C-alpha cells in the first residue's frame, strides 16, 4: 500500500506543523510516512489528516466548545475555584481521534451500500469521494445504506465514503423570501446564492401539547365556499383532495394570493411536478405581487426520489424558523400522493417489506410526523403559527384508498373536489357534503359565522330535493321555490380563479343571498348582479364596509342596512334588465 498521508486544510501547514504530523504518524504506525498537503475549504478552523483508511479530524471549533463545557461545569461556589479552573486549563489538550473511512459496496438506483461506517447514525449526511452527498436511511450489522441526493453515476463501487456527523438540514432565514429553492436550500431561480447563517435539521420534533394553544384566528382564503362553510384557522391542517385537474392547486394558490398584506408568510412545496408548471406558478405569484412573502421549494418529477422525499420536511423547517419567530406561516404541500410514491420507491430499493399497495408499513408515520409540525404556538413561545394545506390526488374519486384515508385521519378536515362538478362549470368544485373543517369554526370571524347561518343546511336540502325531483314534472310552488333558491346559491358560490373576496364582501353576499334577495334574478344574471352589488357597496357604502371590516361582527342594525341597500340595488338592477330587454 502507498506510504502516503494527506492533510486537508484551507491554509498550508508550516514546516513545524508538518514535522509534528510526521511524528504523530510515526508514533501511531511505527514507520515513516510522507505527508502531502491538499487545499480544501471544508476545514477552515482545523484540518483533516487521512492515512489509508483512517481519518483524524482536528477542528478548533469543536475543541473550544468542549473547553467551554469544561469551564462551565466548574462549581462557582467551590472554595477552590481558581485551582479548579487552572486544572481545566492545564487539561485543555485536544485528542485527535481516529475515524473510519467507509467503502462503497454497491450502487443501485440511487441507493448506496457502504461498509465500514458502523458508527454512522440514521439520517446522517455521508460525503463521497467524488463530492456528492447522501443520507443514511438503513443501518445493518455489516453495512449501511444511503440514498443519494444526485445522480448515481458519480458514485462507484470501491469509492471512499466519509461521515459528516451532521444530520440532513437546510439553511433558513428571511433571505429565502421571494426565492425558488430546491429541497437542499440551493437557489434555482438564477438570482444568486442565498447566504444565511442559520441551519435547521430537516426532521425536527413537533411542538408539544404544552407549547401549543388552540386554533383561534382565521386564515382567510378569500374563497366564499371555504370561508363560509369550511373555515380554516391559523395552525390548522386542512387537506385538499380530488382527482387530477379539479382545481386543487388553484385553491391553494388563491389562498396564498389572498394573504397579501395580512402578514402571513407562504411556502409552496412542489413535489414531483413538471418544471414548466412550477415556473408558471412562480410567474403567477410574481405577477400578482405575492412572491415577496412567498418561498417556493421545488422537487421536480425528474429529480431523484430522495430529493422528493426530503422536500416537505425541508420546507417545513423553513416555515418553522418563521413560526418560532412569532410569525404566521401558510404551507402548501402539492402533493403528498407523489411524496408517498417517492418514499415507496426508496423503501423498496432499500429492501424493506412492502405492505398494502406496496407501501412500507411506516407510511402513516411519513405524513403524521410532517403534519404534526404545523401548529399554533402559545403566547410564551411567541404565538406564531403554521397552517398546512396538504394536497392529495385521488384516482376516480376514491377517497378510501390507502394514502387518502391515512392523510384524512391526520388532518383537521378536508376540502373534497369533484370532477363532475368541475366539468359542469361549478368551480371551485367543492363537494359540500363530503367536505368538513373540524376546528376552523372557532377561528371564524363572528361576522362571517353569523352571516353564513343556514347556508350549509339550505344547500343540503336543495341537493336532496334536486335528486328527488329529477324526474318529476309537476312540482308545487314551495318545492319550485326551494329549487330556484338552491340553484341561485350554487351560482353565488361559483368563483373564478384570482378573484378572492374580502371578509366584508363575503358577509354582504351571504346576508343578501340567504335572505332570498336574489330569488327574482334570473340564474344567468346572478353572478353579474352579485359583482355589481359588491361594486355598489364599495363605492357608495364605504362606511358600512369599513365598520364591517374593522369590527368583525355583524349586529342587527348593520344587517338591516345591508338588506335595505341590497334590496334597492337589486330592484334597480332588475328594472335595468327589463328596460334593456324592452329597448331591444
Ligand atoms: P393537477 O391534478 O394537474 O395538479 P389540479 O387539480 O391542481 O390539477 P388546477 O391545476 O388547479 O387543478 O386547475 C386545473 C385547471 O382549471 C387550470 O387550468 C385552472 O386554471 C382551472 N381552474 C381551476 N380553478 C378554477 C376556477 N375556480 N375557475 C376557473 N378555472 C379554474
Ligand atoms: Mg395541481
């Protein structure tokens, strides 16, 4: 074997140091060994000495940290404090320890088996000779398995592998706002490197019960159906579920756009999407002025499964930084079905036993430990929050498949989107019977809560009646009225993309609609009438709008004024239509 050792450091060692290294090696191995210096920026405050299979790390920072600990452990009240400290200082002699180098046994589909790194821990980052990185995912008596964060063509059988003693993590900080990054924290928007000094591990413990308080503030989405019937509170986890192309992303995107000026930081995590769709979404955010308060974390369909797998965890760590600093965060995982598939791929490659639908047994834990990190912190911890909107894609509306049922049971409610409704033009295509929000009601503002009143009940009555009367020809007046009213409500709930409503606008629409004021307006004019009504309020009733917005309550007097103004407006609107009709 070659009789050569290497020293890695950012500064060339002096002659004196070189002599010391040689003496050290001679003592250790009982022979003269040549030492060569190699430049490396990885060891700014120390060096690494490598001889054959042994590594000796010397790091000044570690040494100082240990020294600090030693000094802190001295009892201040002790009479002999000075001699004690002196003893510690005398003992300040850093011992370099030998560390093993691993050898790559095999590389297959992004999974690397390594022998000789027995002490490596689960989740630790491993460096390979060629410079690529991987993460330990499996520990065995004879070898460890590691998933690679890049293409596996750069690691070969027999390559050396080194421990880093660091678990996978991501840099965090305000600097990430407005940026698009990959799950390792590298900028991919071409706007230059993001420099911060704060490092969070990607897998962090969720806040404990004591650290939390119940969800108590609304997260306004600006989507009438959601805010009125399935309200979301800050710190809640609400699932958006539906087949492909049913407007799932659109709902999440609208929710992000509606946070403008509300002090909520948004994180959009794309998992397994095409780069072009992510680029389009980012452009949309930028165009509508929402990118300033948003971070996009993207793992593309073409990325290795390992990158897809860590994406939501890394993004959540980014969010936690803000939450721990007292801010409110909204995080969208688009989507977790692809995440589960990436995890299944990794697990199968690692040789774990496949379970139901070939997912490994711990696939529930995959998402529970992720979503548990979204919470409303108590005031002692700054009162920050993280609201999660995970998205799940179903096949043929089957919510009882494995992954959907798992995630439904982890979240605090779901918004269920239906293809049929979407295709028939009822957008957002929210199925009112199957959707639910289990905690948001407490967080809903009083005004919206009061204004929504019987909406859900009215709609379910309408739907029942609709099915019932589908084939009936002669209906009595009460039923006919109910059908017209219900149809009108459904029309009111239609809402295009990028047109979020403000809270007071939602209150006005709800009060007007639920008091049957739109009943005489023809179905094809309802949406137009609603928009013009809101414009009318904004223009002529700014005092009323302001008081609704500021007080967040709906008293009887306000309700009466809304009804008075709306009634008059709708009468004029109908008259206008009539005149137009006659004019033609
Ligand atoms: P995928 O399964 O491909 O991710 P998705 O469920 O996320 O799809 P979107 O991409 O959000 O669906 O929406 C599908 C299409 O429908 C898009 O072109 C979008 O612009 C349109 N769309 C979504 N919501 C609405 C809406 N409320 N009004 C009008 N068009 C909408
Ligand atoms: Mg989508």
